[in-house]
C-alpha cells in the first residue's frame, strides 16, 4: 500500500511540475515578446527623431560592430 501511495504521489508531482514548467515557459515567451515589441517601438521612435544621415550611419556602424563581436573567431 505505501508503495502505491508513493508512486501516485510522484506521478502527481511530475504532472504538476510539467504543467508548471509549461506555464512558466509560456509566460516567459509572452513577456519576452511583449518586451521586444515595446523596445522595437521605442527604437523606431528614437530613429525617427534623428535628423542627420551621418548620425544614423554612425549608430548603424556601432550596432554592426557590436553584432560582429558576438561572432566566433575562425582560426
């Protein structure tokens, strides 16, 4: 009898933890998506306010430099 109880308890715990993990993953996915949308909107607003073409090119150059830093160096 105690072995059946332990087995049922472990099954219930696994079921709940998998559902909680799934819910947490969905929550994080939605939060990141919403955050990215807000960041994109803010960046578009700032980009539209920049008048100078040289400033826009300098910003794009900095962004490209940062993105290239993340690439692995090939030997």
